[in-house]
C-alpha cells in the first residue's frame, strides 16, 4: 500500500511528524491506538494521524494563537 496525492515534500514531512506524534503526543497516540484497536491497517491509522495534525496546525494558524495542549 502507498499514499499519494498532494505535495511530496509536505507529505513526507507530515508522515515523519505523525510518527513522532504517535510516540510522544498523547491525544494523537490515543487516536492512532483507537483506530488500530478497531482493526484499521497501520498505514491508514498513520495517514489519519497526519490529517489530524494538519487540521490542528491549520486551526492554530487561522486563529493566530499559540498551541495549547490539554496540559496548558
């Protein structure tokens, strides 16, 4: 399986960022694990995490506000 579409450089950066987030960011990790527990393939869960990261980043930029996690 492979992912395609969009800009390759952005997709590669998001892929690596989502792998890091799955390890270190509790909300993204929980989201990924929930998908895996539902029987979704690993790559699908990673791509879903990528989408969650980009939508979160877009919201932070649109609101011109710093990132606020649950601990903030």
